C-alpha cells in the first residue's frame, strides 16, 4: 500500500527516487497530488510537503540457463548547474574551475560563458567550487554549495535565497534586517523595470524565478 512521506530539509525528488531504488521520478509524480506534477520544476520540494511513495515491487526476469547475462539497471540522474556572472550581469571571464563533490575527488571543469555543468550523484548534498581568476589582479574564488536546500520560489524564503545567490542580498533570510531586505528587493525591482514596492509581490517572485531559472 502506498505510504505518505514528509519531505525533510535538503531533499529533492531525484534524491528521493534514488533512495527508493526507482529509475526516475515519474513513478512518484504519477502517485502524488496533481499539483506536484503540474507545477514548474516539480523536482524542487519544500520541507514539510507530503509525497505519496508507491509500493516497490521486485523486478522479475526470465533468463536462459547455461548462459551469461548482463543486466543494466537504470538509476536517477542529477546534474550540478551553476552560472557565474559579474556584478554588472555579464558572464565571468574565468574559464577554469575545480569542483569537489561531497565524498568524491576534485574534478577539473571548464566554464562556457560562465556556465558550469557536470553530473553528480543524486544524494550529493554539498560541493566545493573553486574558480580560477582570469588574471593576476584578482584572487581565485571559492564557494561551498549546499545542494537540494533551496526551497521553491513561491515562498518568501525561497525568493530571498535566490536574491542572495544573484548578488542582491548578503544576509541569510531568517537573520535579515528588514531595511536591508527591502533595499535588496527594490534594487532587483529597479533593475528589471518592476514597480518599486520593496515587497515580494507576485510579479517580483515571478521575475526572480525567471532570472534565476527555477
């Protein structure tokens, strides 16, 4: 019988499918509420959401005896995608990066117009990214990324976290000074031709999601 599962901080749909031994997220989406499968970026979850976890049935095969057989099991796939821009909104001139996923050795990666993309394990919860400076005038930059902890953009917490990643907002949302929060929102609204309300209205949240990409 299907079970109800409450989403924990840091969990996402791909990671949950991997934990359950499912080949992809389609089975969970087909069993959960229609609102989950129809919303944009259904792989992103908020802590406290409830998912319907399907019954897991063992795989059955009919194979000839006396022969050697190769079985391939499909597993969920995940990617790390990061875009590095300057404060002027242009792609960084840097071309080389090094990424160390949690529990894995460092990997050299190339940046294509500031974009980094690489395969990672669905269960990977953090990664260290080092971007080599394109010249001798500026230092290399290091980021420690927490993966899977970005909540959906419909919430105030999710919108503020995206503003922080976009460079508008330095404080963590729960510790922010209200004046700094308002200034960050107004700066974003000004840059994108929105009404300067200083609040996270629907138009502002939609534009943040559009610019951020999810």
